[in-house]
């Protein structure tokens, strides 16, 4: 297994934006969410990480963890609720104003209210898809024109996209639709060699994974 000192530095000099990279303080200190784990691994590979989360304090906790791992690195904590189009625009405007050109974008944000089919309302459906699908679209739209030639966009989906075992149709539908969005983004980015890929994660022991059993609304 690679140690930090042995890890390749193939992201050195590159900035990667991770949307949904924050993790709230409290709970089991040994428990690491997917977003924070992604940020930590990218930083180990030499990346400058821009960690965006709807909770700025959560993003700051992740950046603190990155700086503890490698003191002196200049990572960024940013606030953005991608369910709000205005906040998506503000997020990418902040990056542009800072002269930051992205090498990659990881879209890890996601929420779930655990409503079974009979309890889904138009409002609850729109809230879930507004973050898990529309928010990803808006981020990809904003990132593509300004991203480095040869960059990459990664959509984090779920095995819930393929099976209804969780009886959580809004969440499952939002994750399934990411596949079509990913294909559209890959086609759009083809001319500048910008790749788009999707990762379907299974149930992992993370704060959201544990909330799977208690019906919490989490990101």
C-alpha cells in the first residue's frame, strides 16, 4: 500500500474543485465522508484542492485536515449550495476572479430525504433533483468553458441508480439521470479533450451511509 511519501505527485501544480467536499465537525472522529476522502487523496497527489460545500465551516474542517496532512499547502474552503443557481454562478466567479483555472472538477454533492414513493411530493422531488441533478448540470456548464485543455469532470453517482432497494425514488432517479448528463458533458468537452466520467459508489461507512438507516437529510 502506498504511503504518503511514496505517493505519485501527478496532480502537482493543478487545482481541483471538489463540490461536496466538506464534513461537519462532531460524530465519530474516525469516520471520513467520501468528499473529504476525495480531497485528502487529491492533496496527497499534489493537487491544490478547492473544497466547496453548502456549509462553509464543514469545508474549512476539510481544509484543516488537508493542511495537517501537508503543512504549507494553500487549499481553499468555499461556500456554495449548488441547489441555488445564483450560488453556483458566484462560486465559479470567485474562482475566476482569483485567477484559478481548474484542471478537474469532482461533483460529490448529494442529498436525500428518504421518502418512499407514496410520500414523495412535487416539492420534495424538486428539492432532491435540484441539488443532485440540476446542480451538477450548472456546475458542469460553468466549469467547461474555463477548464484547462485536457481536464476532467467526475460525477459521483451511486449503485442506487441501478436498484430500488432503498425505496428512495427521488434519490435513485437523480443518481440514474447523472449517467445521461455525464455523456452529454463528455460530448461537449470532447473538442478540448475534457473527459467526463461517472463513479457509482456502493454503501460506504460514511456519515451519509450511517444516515441511510435513520432517514436524515444529508449531503
